[in-house]
């Protein structure tokens, strides 16, 4: 998910996977993963990109 978000932000995904209305002009993306079984769940949240400030 992180790699896909990074590609989307850079505009480098194949046209059939590009979400132009969402990714265009953005500099940050959020990914969220859940995994594991009952009692052993793992949650991972990541922010990908860079935010430039003046």
C-alpha cells in the first residue's frame, strides 16, 4: 500500500490504476493495514509523502 500511494503521488502508476481526481495536486497520502487473528491483531498506519512549508 505504501508503494502504491508513493507511485500515485508521483503520478507514475499505470493509467488503469491512477485515481487522478484524488492524487493530482496532493503531497501526502495515508495508508492503513490490519492483519492477524483474534487476539493477535496488528494495525499499521502510515503517512507517505512530504509536506513543504514556506
